[in-house]
C-alpha cells in the first residue's frame, strides 16, 4: 500500500511506497507534458526536450551524470509519450540522495547549450528517419493522422520532420521552463526507505524549487467520427500490413476496464505490458480466425491508457496467399460474434487470469512498483493502479458485449493498408 501521498508547498505531488524487500529504491519524476501539448510548428518538442535534459547542468555536466549513476551500480532512463514525460533512476538505497539531487537540479538548471541543441537535432532527425524505414511506423502515422483531425493526438511523439528541422533553441527552452516546474510534476518512489526520513530528504532537495504559472492546456476535443476512414500507404518491402484503429475511452472512464478484457478476448493478453515478457495469444479469437486458418501470419492488439479518448489498434500481417479484404471480413466476423452474444464466462475468466498475470509481471520489481505510482497519477490518481485488478474482476460478459457494440462499429474505425511495392 502507498505509505504517503501529498504535496510540497511548491505544488510537487509526492507518492511513496515502502518496500523493504531489497536495499534498492526507484525514483521517478513525471511531468504532465507530452505530444498532447504540442501545436503545429512545435511537434516533437516534448521528446526533444527530454533528450536535452541528458546534456547536463552546470553542477552535473553531461558526462558526469551517466558516470555518477553507473559508479554506484544504478540504472536510469526517460520516456516521452502522448500525455507525459518521465525520468527515473533505480539505485542502491544508500545512494538515493544522488537521484534526488540530480533530478531536482535538472528540473530547473538544464543548460540547453546551442551547440548541444544542434547536435541533438541531428540525433532526433536520424531517429525520425529510422522510424520512416519501418512500414508499420509509416502506416501507423497515417492512421493516427486520419483518426485525429483536431486533437493533438494527431501527430506522432517523435514529431514532424518539418518541425524538427526548424525549431530553435529558444523554442525548446521555453517549453522546458513552461512545463518542467514542481507544480506540474509528480515524484514517485518505491523501495527500501523510511517514509518520514524520505520526506525530509525530498523537502531538502525539492522544497526550495519555485513553482511556475499553471501551464497552458490545449482544449481541442476530437469531434465524433461519423463514418469509416481508410488510408493506403505504398512503400518498399514484401509484406502487406493491415491496421484497424477503433475509438477507445480515456483511462479514467468506466468503459476502460471492460475494454481491456475485450481486447484480451479478441487479440490476446496485451494489457498495458510495459516491462517486456508476455503471454501467448493463441487462445484469442483473432489468432484462431486469422493465423490458424492461414489468412494472416500474425495478429495483435494494443490499447493504451490515455488522458483523453485515444485508439485501440489491431495490427495484422496478411498472408501472401490472401487479400486484405479477406482478412478484414474475418475480423468483422469475429467482432460480430462478440456483438451478437455475451462472451462465455469461461472465456472471460481466462482473460481475467491473463490480465492478472501480466499486471503481476509488470509490478514485481521495485522499478515497476514506482512506475505504476507515477503512471496512475498521470491518468487519474493513485487509486487507478491500486484498484486495477478489482475493477477488472467486476467486468461482466454484458460489459464486454457493450464494448464491442459501442466502439467496434465500422463507422468508428480507421482502416489502414500498407502495400509493398515488391
């Protein structure tokens, strides 16, 4: 259970969980900023700013940061997504002050040296070019753009190439100073510590930081989709891909939980699997209808937890001996089965068991525990993860049928096709 949840006087939300199972602590700083907060001309800026925070501060120059973490046997990384950016360190407990100090320092003192900005421009452009070599990235970007014409989920987290070429150092620094403030952040720690002692340490390192003005938020809700949309991408390769994106609810919505189990029934247990590992999807309906029959080489699904309504993705590798239309018809047939009759209790029980197994796998490490603390706060509050399995267990076959009937209609989907020139 969470041992503390509260705010410092500067607005920083602190969530702590004592876990004296090993002499390790995982320290995560989450910022409420991601590609959802970007406008045309500035797409990809959140991801680029994340990169710049590894370039150091006057106290912790670039090379010093990595050496300092490695020297004590720790690990660290960062991620930028649609709704958030996060940085973490997992360290031996006795060295936790290092993580507290360096993250508090780079919350306010990142340098954004012009030469480093230009160097990193080359890096992010190269990353974007590498993505463009992947058929599924190119297809997914077109599907996402077709699904969102108003909301900022329209563009990829990496950003558009035109913006990566033209954004300036001042653009990046302004974004940093706007969103990297304690009252827009969540500090989440799990591991071997005493809560009162940790709160004193947090106050010492983070307490002196000044809050900033409330960051601006884009208010651009996506209008309802009134008919199927289709996109076709042609490119190199020999593989035909079919992607189908259906509308999906916010993580904080009641429908999110039955949607997770509906996904598990249709495509297999993919539920929010962040830390690798996984379970076989051979019991899923699409595997049996597409892969076992030879219509497809593979079929998978993906639903993400987001602040605003997003998408549920089906990704299928079409078998060379069959056509995308045949595959799409088979997908529709399986969806109709879920729409026409409630799923058998035994199928739902299996899906729930698989979801529990994946959640346990993703939560077994101290790093995973600290991740869920902060991740939940980005989406709703700490109870979101605490009640995760309870909410899933409350899902009924009728709830799953409701998801299929409400969200998986042709009028609510974007169909994307990648056709290889080879």
